[in-house]
C-alpha cells in the first residue's frame, strides 16, 4: 500500500503517519518521512509481473535473428555486449538496429576473462571501455553492466565494488539462469529451466546469443505471456538493485 501510493503522490507520508506513528516526536517523524522514501526510490522494482529477457555475449552473427523474433512478438529485451564483438564492424548495423528498435544495450566487459577482470582488478576500466564503444555506435549513454560469470564471487573484493560505485556504474546479475550453454543439443531443457525458475513477480532471465536459445525463444515468450508477465526493458532512469552482492550502491 505504502509503496503503491508512494509512486503516485508525494503526500502519502501523511497516511503512514496517521495510521502507524502516534507517539513519536516531530524529529522522528521527519526522519521517517525522508529515509524510507529515498531508499525505495533508489531501488524500486516495477509493479506487477515483469520479465526482463537478457542476452549476453553479443553482438554476434545471430543478433539480427534475435531482433527479428523480438520484433515479431513486439517485445523489448536487454543485451549485454562484449567489447571485442562491438569492435567487429560487421556487427555494427545490428547493434544500431537493436537501439533503434527500443532494446537496451549494456556492457559485458572487453575480455570476458575472469583473471583479468577480478584477480587483476580490471573490471571498471574494461566496463568503461565497453560502455564507450556502445556509445560510439549507438549514441546512447548506458550505465548498466553484467559481470561475466556473475558478481559472486567475482566482485567479492570491496575495493572493486568501491571502484564501481565511484564510477557510477550499475551492475545486474539475474534471477534465473537458463543454463542455455549446457543445452546445445536439447533446447527444450532451456525452456524447462526457465519455467522451473519462474517464481517471482520480477524475473531477470540470463540467456546468451546462441542457436539453441534462438530455437526456443518464441516458446519462452509464449510462456511468459500466458503467465501474465509484461516484458520489461532496462531503463537507466528506473534502476533497481539486482546484484548477488546485494550492494545497494549499484
Ligand atoms: Zn558472458
């Protein structure tokens, strides 16, 4: 109730005060007015059932086909692209097209190399380089990245997390791992993994740009439509926390 109302009006605090806070001092009231709202604004998940389809490791030869299917079903998705692939000129048109058709493109590092990114501490420089490449191709200014192999254990280092916060980069892991890379010869397993994992109102599904996902993508889309989900696309202006480190700064 509180959060629902809070989305639409700035006077909701009054309602909360009247119903739950009777014997507090004015000072405490003022604090309660400010802090919960501020926090919630910074991290509010969308209302209702929303699924974010996400595709990692592109751009690739398959990007255009992913875009065709998404277009056919009139839904938007979120891509996390890798620097070395963004530097491949033959993929540039697909990258531009993705942006033009309303999809979000975030960064997925230059090297995808666990040792370089996490052990050698190159996470932030590589992500900045990747985000700059996306900007150069699309004109967008993305802030969101997905850590290769996930933020746990990769970003266990506090120093790395501080660097991310200082660079104002946002980090998204996922809520469902489709394990698509394991199911090359058995794409139906991808659908099963996703169905079994779908238990929350807001889901972020990890997939990759590969042929097995392409084969079952229409089925995945149908599943979520039948379940009453809307298809969300990441928006820098409405960021919410989705990292395994549960670091509220990104
Ligand atoms: Zn990856």
